[in-house]
């Protein structure tokens, strides 16, 4: 898995969300540095779980679609006779 990284704009939005959450839900003021530190921690330690879940979900969708394609192909197969 490649390292999880965000654009400058994405990072600003996420850091703001972390700061707002800490303030609203935990009654804690977080500075930008602390919020960025938490983002890095979550990206490194928890991000792979979300990443893998996304891969599993994508695989399930693709497998389902391939099964439907296989059934559709089988449905249009022409009957054949064996000649000896």
C-alpha cells in the first residue's frame, strides 16, 4: 500500500474537522500542530483499515458484476451437437 497523503487543501479541511470535533465533542481546544499530528497518526495507524475495507468493497462489486456477465454470456450460448 502506498503512503496515505492529502493535498494541501484536503489537509486543511481535515485538520479543521479534527479541531472542530475536539472542541464540540471533547470540549478541548486543539492547535493546528496537534490536529496535524492526530491526522498523521490516524492516517498511519487507522488509515490502512479503511483503505483495505474500500478494496474489499470494490472487489465485492467487481465480483458481483463479473458473475452477472458470466450468467449473461451463458444465457446467449448457442446449443451445439456433437457429431461422431
